[in-house]
C-alpha cells in the first residue's frame, strides 16, 4: 500500500494541453474517484499515474518514490479497464495467474495468490470456467482478481462498470466497496456515474478541462461546492440555477429576488464576501431540497410541463419563464398532473448563491 502525490502534473499532445497543472495528494488507503464531463482529462490523468502515458512536466510519487519516468511495470500499480481483456482460451485460474507466470513466479506462489484472490471475489467455484461461460459481472471480477494477485501498491480503475447493465452495476459497486474495505489498499477510480462517485469515494476529484475544480469528501462537495460547475455536476438530478438580484446584504447573508419565481425574495447565506446591492447572481436549488408549501412562507407557483411518478418519489418539471425550467422532487406520490399549476415551498437554508463568474458567494 502507498499514497500518491501529484505535483504540477501537465500533459500535452502537441499543441493540445489536456492536463494543466494538477496538484493532488492521496493518502495511503484512500479510495479516490475522478469525475468530470467527457474530455475533462480524468482517464488521461489515471494513465499518467499508471505510466501508460508519459507526463509532459511535473512529478508523480507513489509511496514517496518519484516514478515520473519509471516504467509502468515497475510502479507497483495494477489497472482494471472498462474492457475485461480476458484470454478467451484460458480458464479463470489461468487468466488470473498468467501475469505472475510471465514474471517468473513459482507455481506454488501463483496458486497461493490466485486462491486468495478467488476467495475474496467469490470466484472459487468458477476457476475452471472459461470467459465465454460467464456473465459480465463475473468476467469483471476475474479482471479485478488479475490485479489483486499482483499485490500492487495502488489499484487503478478506468470506468470498470460501464459495460454492465444497471442491476450488475449495483452489485459490482457493492463488491468493489467491500474489496476496498478488506484490502485497505489505495484505489483511484474513474467514472462518469454520480452514484458510483458518491457511494464509493472517500474523496472525489472534480475535473474540468484538465484542471481540478474541487477535491474533497462526497458530502463536502455536495453541501459546500466552491463554484457553479461543481454544484451542478455533483448531485442527480442536477441543481437548478435561477437568475436573481441582490436586494439587500449584510455580513453572512443576503436577500435575493428571483423574478421567474413570482418575484420571490429569499434570504441566502454567504461565505467569503458580502455581495453588492443590485448585483446579478445565480441562486442554486437542488430538486430534493424543495419543501411542502404549507411548511414555509417562502413559496411560489408555476405551471408543470411534465410530471414523472416513480413510486418512491416524483419529479415535477416546471416552466418558470424566459425558457427556464425548474426540476422539483417530491417524496412519494404527487397529486399534481401535467399542465397543472404547482405550489412549491423553498427552504432558504439549502439555497446557494453564485456570482457572474460562477464562484460561490
């Protein structure tokens, strides 16, 4: 096991700058998830750690050892890809032990490591099977087992569950969480899936255009995003952003008027600075944070365009003017129907404010 430290890591492909100076410190035993939109550099950053791509500048340390120019096989990492990449003519046992065989390990040691990994991943009954006779989830477990037998310092996962259906993804997500708990190893995981990131990670790295926008625990990013991008990216459905204007302000809070919510005036807590009266801002409201209109004086009315009844919860999609749409989540069933006017309550304690540059106020 080992920690990982990235210092001003940069990667360019010709004139295209993909990773633009990433500083990151990952503690020994942490489960870190890289998230971000397509093209943000999350997979490239993982490949730089693994050594499959060479950094343009900066430094990468694994276990306090500079591995910036070290070959991938000598970095003490093991990588699990989106594709299982199993040998179809080999059994599960041979697939898991093949890498060790190629590096000259004895039969006894190979057997010991394969049997141990198979027990952890509940693959013992499948050791004599070939990949064609297995499900997608079982194949992915074999791919993970192939990494475990190497006993790496750091596990790297590049969207390993993307090829699985929804039910298998849930199952494998739980198995990866249990694996991390049992091995207590450092793991870095790339995904585009919000649920995977929020449930697996000790800490999340949110990337945009090759830059780390924020690094912290899942709940820290959810409750206290630094900017509009992180607030909108973390959480599903995404946060609503409404145009507003500051009508008064004092230390620690400001009153914002939101024209498209019937001119609703709402107090919003502030963080780093006192906004100016008349300043144009965006107010962030998560769909799950709206409340029963009867429980608050902060409420508004708006017509619904679509109502989704999901059983355990319902989603109202409201037209609020100027082409803006608001998503509201309600627990359980809702009596509101498509086209009806809904009355919605707002909890001021859960609202956030962002300035014209997208920074949290």
